[in-house]
C-alpha cells in the first residue's frame, strides 16, 4: 500500500488519476457510482476507447440531467440486496462517499460488483477539515445557506446533497482496517491538505495557506481535506 500526502488540487488530479487507472489496469467495463448529472468521462472518450460505461445513481432526476447516450442505471448502492448481475473492471465515484448512510454496505456492494482483480477508485472530502466538519454539524437549512454563499448559488448547476462523511477520512489506521476488513487490497491512499473554500475571506485564506504548509511538513491523516483511495478486489 502506498500512502501519499499531497498539497495539490485533487479536483485537477482526479481525471488524470482516473485515466491512469483505466490505462494501467486495462479497464474496459466501467461503472461510475453517483455519476448523476455530470458523468466523469465524455461520450467522445467512451466511443474512442471503446469503453463499456454505466452511470449508476439513486436519483432519476440526476440521471435525466446527464446527456443522452450514456447507459444509466437507477439504483441505491447501499441497498442490502442489490440486484445487479453485471460485474465491472473498474468502479469509481467522485463526491459520493460522503453522502452514503451505510459505508460498509456501499463498499461491500462495490466489491460484489467488481470482477476478481477489479479496481475501485473513490474521491471524497474528509471529515475533520473545518468546512466539512461545519457542513456535518449544522442543521440542513443553515448548511444550505452557507453552501450558496461559499460554494455555489446556482441550484441547477450544483445541487447540495445531505452529507454524513462516514468512512470519509484520510489514511487513518481505522480507515485502512475498514477497507481491509472487506477484503480489499489498498493500492493507494492519498490524502490532500487544503481547500479553496476561504478564497473570498483573505485573512482566513492566508492563515489556511500557512496551516497547509505546516501539515505538508508534519502530515496527519486526521487533518486532510480530501482523499483518493484506490482499491483492488483480491482475485
Ligand atoms: C454530490 S453529487 C456528485 C455527482 C458527480 N459525481 C459529480 O461529482 O459531479 C452525489 C451524487 O450521488 C448520488 N447518490 C447519493 N446517494 C447515492 C446512493 N446511495 N446510491 C447511488 N447514488 C447516490 C446523488 O443522486 C448524486 O447524483
């Protein structure tokens, strides 16, 4: 297992990492969990690379917002008796893990949907970062107000979903044992320090920059803001 700490912007690294996984592990059948309105991979790339690509989402409204041409599957990844017979080389999610109420069921359902040796890649925010801690603690109506103020004021472009942040931490011992307990091999656990939520408050932004520099020198898995985890189903 490779544990990495980074100050880079995970939003910029996400697609690169996704494509590296597809290439490195020769993945042809892909399933994006919670792909919703904004699937990560374009139809152009899917056709060019002859990928077999499915977006799975709990919300028909979100699936309908995704462009026509994608294979769409309406399902709750946390359903105990998830009835999907297909298996995939590669299953991935972006900003989904923090929304699921039962993380064990989520990751064990993903495990079942993977072919032996298949790869899972999840990108999620981590709980102890202050903006996410506040989002977790606040009543929904206040969290919605702050989301509009600091993140996005356009409910069509970016809808807010309730977040629980279960199993959403950096590479802590507990997180590692959670994934290993489900029989996954952890290939990479990458924790990212810092975020861009303080851009509009200059003093806070500057203090935050200093804290991030300090964390990069003295990494702590509890103080990341985002994480990538790349897992393999043991064959
Ligand atoms: C914050 S959005 C992220 C959408 C997209 N991945 C992106 O980054 O733009 C979360 C998505 O996960 C879906 N979702 C939430 N819980 C889910 C579940 N239990 N099973 C499947 N999809 C779920 C929501 O409907 C929504 O489309």
